[in-house]
C-alpha cells in the first residue's frame, strides 16, 4: 500500500475554522484532494493524521474505554460513592500531556482523563475507585481525591486554584522552570476562590496555566444561565492572557498550546486556556437532565466518531486494543482483595 504525505498548506482543518470560512469548507477541500490522490495512490495520510501518533490515539481511547467501563461497573452495582466521567473531553489532557511532563497538575472532580494522561495507569486508578489492592491512594481518595508525584485532585470546586498559585509561586521563587496547571470546569468560575487566586497570579506573575474545560453545563445548569460576562473577560480583568480553543484536533491544539505553555514557563506569566468542549455523558451517573434533542447535538460534537472517520483502520485497530486492555484491567482489578488503609502509614 502506498502512503503519501500531503502538505496541508492551503487546506483548512475542519476543526480550526478561521472566522468567516464556512464550517465545512476545509473538509470539502480536503476530501476533494483526498479523493483525487487516493484514486492514484491508494490510502493517503495527511500531515494532520501523521501528527496524531498511535500513542495519542491509544491514550485517547484508553481513557474513553476506562470511563465507559466505570459507568458499566456502576450500573452493575459494583462501585460505591460517585464518579464523574470525562466522556467527550478526553482530548484536552491528551493534547496537553507531552507539554507538561514534569509540571504540577491540579485536577478536579472530572479528573480521570487528567490522571491517565499523566500516568497511563488505569489499574491503579480503577483500584482506587473500587477500593482494591494496588490503589493509588490506598482507596481512601476514590475518584476525586488523588495525590501522586506532582498530581493532586479535589472534588471541591475552586479549591485547587489558590493552592496552584502557591505552588507556582514556589516554582518561580526557587528558579525552577516548572509550571502549575489547574483544570477547572466553567461552573467553577462561580466560586470566589477562583478570583482571589487570579488576582494573586496576575499580581505576582506566577507560572500558572488555568485550563477551563467549558462543556456548557454545570451539573444540570447551562452555562448561559449561570455565567455573567465571559471567562475571557474575567481573565483579562486580572491582566491575564486568555486563549480559546473550539476544536478537538489534538495536533492543532498542541501546536497552539506549545507557545502558550512556553510563555507561562519561561516568562513566568499566567494564562487561561478555555476549551469549548462537550460532556457527552451524565454529570455523574444516570443523572443527565438534558433533553434528547440537546443530547443529540452534544453527541454530534463527540471526537470519537470524527476520529474513527478520519483515522479509519488505524483507529479501529487501536480502539479494539484499548477496549480489550481495559476489559482485562477491569477483570484483573475486580479479582484483587480490598485495599488496606495501613498502606498510608
Ligand atoms: C464547592 C463545591 N460546591 C458544589 C459542589 C457540587 N458540584 C460538583 S460538580 C459541580 C458542577 C461543576 O460544574 P463545572 O465546573 O462546569 O464542571 P463540570 O462538572 O461541568 O465538568 C457541582 C456544583 C462541589 N463539588 N464543590
Ligand atoms: Mg461544566
């Protein structure tokens, strides 16, 4: 099979649509070129597709199957407590992961993807959520409260931002070139602690990257009825740079994030990056209050069918691999004995 690299100089990715260009213009141009070339050469690999590595796809799909497995386990009555899956949002931490390998990540209640993108450890996380041996935090943290080497999550909205500013300040004062990365949802911008943190971050110019996963909803409340103004306006009010991402193409996102992360790291300047994303699952489990028509629109924006379409056989093979990997992980972790709290001592 002949594989041809295609320069995308004049093509517009359907996921990065400059203002004024019809939504499907890039797709049409690319499809036309693809059809023309493939009639001559067979399969065509675009630079866009080549930039998304097998490892990226594996991580994306591992997170997807992990989250689906969790919902199944809950439905089967095999898990206690609660959980918030990141279904639909997986591409955000996957795009970011190689840019922040040694940095301090502050995660939130919807943090499984953040953890897995950092550690590739589905067994440790599942054991934590199920309270089984080998759990990351001996099973006392569960889904939302995890600590491991430069990674800390909390289920308390807004709690981590002031702490992240403190860690970023420490990085700055000790001359480390590390940054603090804090993930938040859109609804969390209703918490006062966010603004105390932004004030200090702007004033002290600490290396803090705030990642907003704006999925348009907070539990059951649409963002449009709970957020006055905009997240951009709020960041700017503190003199902090804001960048908006509205696609799910991880190679394009990563390209754009590279200079933003560099600036945070090397100029010690805080920044907010906001992802216009979708929560395709329930808030936690079985509690989706959105009506079917709205859910259909949301699911149409899911990266999974879009990537399946774009990456074809490569996607299908990695998808099957990761589905099987997670099925094995579930079976193996379920068979473990309960975790023991003494392990914390
Ligand atoms: C201080 C605090 N208040 C309320 C809650 C309950 N709660 C959990 S998630 C959530 C909604 C968060 O919405 P958002 O920040 O948009 O994140 P998303 O769930 O959409 O990812 C709320 C209100 C909480 N965990 N912490
Ligand atoms: Mg939200």
